[in-house]
């Protein structure tokens, strides 16, 4: 300061003693400089004052609670800014803030709290419950997010809390019974198997009906890469779910888009619904670690009640007597004395009654600052089977997320990468088939020396099948990158890109040790079937988003396009003859190689889409969506289809001002979507290479006719819904009615055999309707200081119907479809009972021609689609204890335990129900007389019985699907330990005649699982 004053005096021509001006020229020369310095001097006090008042950044820490317990996951934001953090498992948080900043703390179900920092380093917050905030939850709708109160479409959602309570391997298993309109069933209880999923019913007769899966904004192809040549014996339909590659614990939420308004922005890809999976992301704050270890067991829940040895031998002897056979044939080993007639083996217990062991270790680390956040997680898992032998399923997964935002908040980037390795070793045949059919007095599995017992070639030892293995090795890479730049406060440019690769190599071995040594086979007869699949895709989606608010209006517009390509390579071969079975997995050691398939397909799409959303006074909402899709699966002139939807919602509760009604909203939507889920190159001439040669040239055989005229399958969807909240949202309900009609059906139209082709891909004017009601109820029953009880209920009442099918009677579909009925019907003989004189089953002669035939008299229609289904979920919290109990239920008819049985009396065990049979003329009984198979009339009658109403029964059930009990304790200030006991498929209440009402194909049913876990968070 002294230096500045001295310079000022010299430039002014004034000496320290205060003399006169010495040089007038200097006075004018330095006038401007003096003025500038004068200004600086005048500003210095203000500058120093401001410098003295410049606040320094504070590190604010604190805890968020509800007065009784910590609140994890609460959001803490700096008011007026985008940066913030979330509270950890102890409700603790820390954030950098200025002394005069205001912290905004929010959490679903609680009133938002604002706290001025006011130079404090420690701030503890107690939040009060406020049900009105429940409607403020943000729902992922795909290309955009929307508040629950403002959405116009139908979206169901489950969160990480519900997912983590379930000891399952696949994300689809976490959704079973929890979402209205979403019907999911597990195809088998073996690890790595697939799922069947229908969102609001089956809309297509012959084309695919699988939904679209979106993971972190990028489509994920859910098509199974399994192949029948290798896996059909152990996995129903060779269904291997690619979603096994996703660790459920890494998922933040799953949203399902159901109606036209919600799915239209995905165009044809969302015709059958959309499943949005959002993985966990990093949060601002200190670095957080989580480690979880779990171990558990699994076993079959129910078994079919079969005949014991005494009952079985009674059946066999009576069968021979009925057939007039007094001397048992040489191959009737069970009754002719070859096998011990006092021996009893429960083959279900022997082959399916083992205990599967589960081991799991997973962990995550996350954190970051206000600009960059990260999240890393990993899983290592091992699971055995209930079958005898060393079969197991191993899985390793890794997920990562990186988010960054520039200092000026204009640029944003998010990177997600997931990778998994799976190694699955299973029997090549499901032992469930053998366990249900093998005679109870069949020989011992091993001889006295511990070798497989073949009992003098009198039977096929069931463990011999376990000598052969089905093995699959897969690896999956999935990545997505999202970048956005705010050109102006209202305008943002965005780019989403993604890449994925899935590889599956599976094989099925048939070593010579599977067969009876008496056959004299050696390793020269051993065989292996190998299949290799490689699927990759890339996608790019540039977008522009513009939003504007003025007075009581808000407008948001999205414009974008999609470019996607998928490539699928498949190679298969059979290798026969090895020097030793030890070389059976070394294909180069085989003496014979046969190529079974080798093909490569490409599927490309190009789309353009737009969405316009208008909001008036936050009460009236209008959503317009349009999309133009192009698909390589259609011929020239038909590649593109135009689809769109309109959705509207009106919040009327504020107008009524009823004290007991705090929220009320009408919403409705209508739109058109398309479907192209058919094979690639269907419109072109297709050929296959054959072994036949002509003059040393490889032969080509035509397999498909050229037809460039078929086009998109279309679905018109309409919905009307009412959302209500009562008593400050202590009770919330949603009631929805939907009606979807799918036309222009893509069908393989059958052709006469004289053409040389079985059919041609074409469109038919068939019309399929899916309609129904959906009810969702959420209740906050008790909200005390130490005790809380929430309950959620959902109910779906679907109706599927074929409205039109011109010329149906002239097609092969006439045997499986009926106008006015569901697509899931079966045509059966109508069982009239057992003739009291002949003792044989009798069936209705529909055409009254005196003869019962399959073509004319299998006319009884049984609808196997569910009448209704749903779930009831209860969450109870007492201090540090939490209990989750979830029930799943369904009302339906299905095939029962007799569907896949042999005639009662043959060399095959039977359900105990066959004992209530006809024995003498005049008897009245539900089951016909026994036959050894020598009576063709009895044999044929029983075969018809398995295709009649006698093989159909009620398959309704109520299942205790999930129960989870946990206790959380604080070890240190920043460390918690959570102990949990979880169960899956614990109890099933049903009158179903069979092992399980969901598994109807004779394969292993879903298992009962119990796991104990320990989770550390610090």
C-alpha cells in the first residue's frame, strides 16, 4: 500500500514535503495514468473488504434419519445447482458447500428439508414422512425420464430393494408376480436355463413375442443362442437366457413399458413391450465399499406321488392277466423274477433328491466428486445341481460405470461396461424323465465292485446317462456410452452408442461308457456334438432435445435416429471315433467329422423418431410420439413402417379439493406399433448345401421361396387408466383397462406338397386381440417410530382371442386355432369316462360317424392361458429388523401328471391315481383297466386319454415366492453389517396333479432355495 502511494505522489509531481508542481508537461503526460491509479486506490478498500469476505468451501458432514433409524439413499443437493450426494447405509453424508449455501435433502415418502449451512461443518437432519412426495419419484421411460405423477403411459417398476431380497441368478426371476400385466415363468430348475415372458398377452400367431430389453439405454438381444442338437435334452426348447450374464445385485431398477404411449418411441422393437434395466451408478461423496458373501442350499419342492413296489407289481400282474397272458415274457424283468420283487427305490429321491449348494461372493466400490463419479462391482458364483455327479454352474461378472460433468455443467458423459463368464456343466438328459418312469423295483445302481450295474443287460442304468455331459461356456461383453452437450440452456445434443458381443460354445458328449458293456462298444463309437455361436451388435443414436418453460406452460421435444446392426455366426459339427474317451473334447482326434450347420446372418435397422411433450399448469399432460422404422427383414418397398402414439393425462384431484383424496389422475393412450420378429432373409430365395454332388460339384437345395411382398405386422393399442391416492397416499391404487389388436399377421403360410416347399412367409388378415384389466394397490399400513408395514398388491385379468382368420379351415393352423378362442388353446378328445363293460376309456364322437379319430373328434377346446395372476408383497421393518414376504398366485388350467405317461400296466411307473381303475364288468371307475401293452384297444384308448380332457386339470396355485429376513447392525460409525436369510419358492399351495404347476414339460421344476448372507458396507 505504501509503495502504491509513493508511486502516486511521484506521478503527481508532489514531493513528500508537499512542494509545488515542477513540470507542467509531466502533469499532463501522466494525467491518465494518475486517474487510473486514483480509481485503483479508491477501489482498494472495497477490494480488500470483498477479499476479506470471500467464503471458503466447507466440508459438511452429517446424518439423515427419521427420528428412529438412519435413512440410506437420501439425496443431498446444493440448492440452485446440480451437484449433490446421497447418504450411505448409516444415513451419513458429506458434501463440499459454501457457508451460505442451502442443502436440499429429499427422500421418497418424506417431506423435503432445506438446511442453510451457515458456516456449520456438521448438520444432522430429521425427516418427516410426507406421502405426497411419493408421486415425485422419477421413472425411467427409455429415451427420457418422467415423474410418476406426470407420466401418461403405463409403466411398472421394481427397485434394487425388491431385487436384493431374492436369491436368484437372473433378473427376470426378480420380476415374477410383481408387475401387473407381466407373466413370467421359469422353463427349468437347472442353473442357466431360460424364462418365458409375455407382456399383456401373446399378440402374434407365428412371429416372435419377446419384449425388447434395454440396458443402460442400449438394446440387448435376448434371443437364446442355444441349439437343439446340443441342449434339447436338458434345457426345454434349448432356451438359454442371455440375461444370465447380468448380476441382479448390480441393478438399480427395472421398468416395464406396456402401453402404446410408453413403447411407441421404440417403434417396432417395442411392439411386445419394453424391459428397461438400469444398473447402479456412482454417487458423489466419499469412497464406499460393499462386500457380500452368501451360501445356501436348493432342492426340489414337490414330487409326484408314484406307486411303491407292492402297488406297482399289483398293477403289472393285473395288466398281464387282463391281456390273457399267463406266462410272463422274458423282458418283463420286473415281474418274471429277474429283478428283486421286494426291492424299492424312490427314484425321484435318488435322481432328483440331492442338495444343490450355492456359494456367492460379490463386492462393489463407488464414489467421486461433484464432477466425476464411478462405480465398480464384481461377482463370483458357484452352484451345483440336485443330480448325482459333479455338475456345477460357475459365473463371474463385472460391471463398471463412470460419469463425468464439466465445470460449466454443459458437457456430460456416461460410460457403462459389463462383462461376464459362464461355465455350465450339466447332464445331457434331464433325469426327471427317468425318475418318473423307472420301475420302483429296478436294480441297484452299482454292483458289489462299485461299477455301474447293468443287471445282465436287463435295464439301462439311469446313471449311465450322466456319463455324458452337456457343457456350455459363454462370455458376454456389453457396453454403452452416452454423451450430451448443452448448446443453450434449452437445447441439448446427445449421442448414445453401444457395442456388445456374446459367444457361446456348447457341446454334448456321448462316450461309449454310456452304453451297456455287453454291446462291445469302445471309444471308436464315442461322439461329441459341438456348437459355436458368436453374436455381436453395434448401435448409434444421435438426438437433440429442446425444452422451454413459460408461465404455466412447458414443452419438451426430442428428435433422434437409430442405426443398428447385428451379426450372428453359427457353426456346428459332429465328431465321431476317438482313440480314447479322454480325447472326446479334442475334435482333431476324431476319425469322422460331420458339419451340421454353418451360417452367418446380418440384421440391420434404421429409424427416425420424435417425441413432443406438453405440460399445462402441471395438471394437463399431452405426449405425442412418432417413429419410422426400417428393417432388413423385409423386401424392397416394404422395409419401412410408420408408427406412433398419443398419450394424455389429467390430474383432477386438485380441482375437487377432497380431504380424503390427495391424488387423482385420468390417463389414456392410443397408438400403432409394428413387429418384425421373424427370421432373417425370409423374403429371399434360400438354399442349403447338401451332401449330394453332381460331377464333383457341391449341390444346393432350395429351402424357401422368394416373396418380397410381406410387410410389418401391426398392433393397435388402446388404454384407459385411473390413478388414485387416498389419505395422503397411505393407500394408492391404479386401475387400467387395455385393448390391443394385432393384424397383418406374419405367418408361414402352408403350401401344397407338390410345390416342394412346406410354406412361404406371408401376411394374413388374421386379427388377434389382447384385452384385460390391471389393478395395482399400495398401502402404507403402519408407520410408527419403530415399526413400519407396507403392502403392495397387483392383479391381472387378461383375455386373449383370435378374432379373424380368413380361410382358417383350409390351413394346417386349423388343428390348433379356433376363431373366438385364445391362441393358447389345445384341441383334445372329450373324455366321457370308462365303459363299465369293456373297461376302456370312451370319448365323445363329435361328428357322430361311429369312429373316434384325431382329425374329426379332437374338438374339445381347453384354454391354457391364465384367467388371472398377480402377487402380494409385504415389507415390515422393526428397528434394525426387516422382513419381506411375497406371495405369487395364478388361476389357470394345464396338463397334469398323466400327459406324458405310458399306458398303466406297461413297464413304467405311474401316479397313484391309476389304482382307482376298472377291474370287473359293471365297475364304475375313473381309470381304465390295466394293459401290459399287448392289448391294442387298451393301448390306443390310453394314448387318446393322454390327449384328452383327462390329462387336463386345475393348475392354479398360491406360492410363497420369496421370504427374506435381515438384521442390520452398526459396527463403527461408518460401517454396517447386514445379516440376511432369504428363501425362494418356499411353499406352494395347489390342487395340481403333478410335481409343479409351472413346469409342465417333464423337466426339472424350479427349486426351493435358502441362502444365508453377510454384507459389509463401509
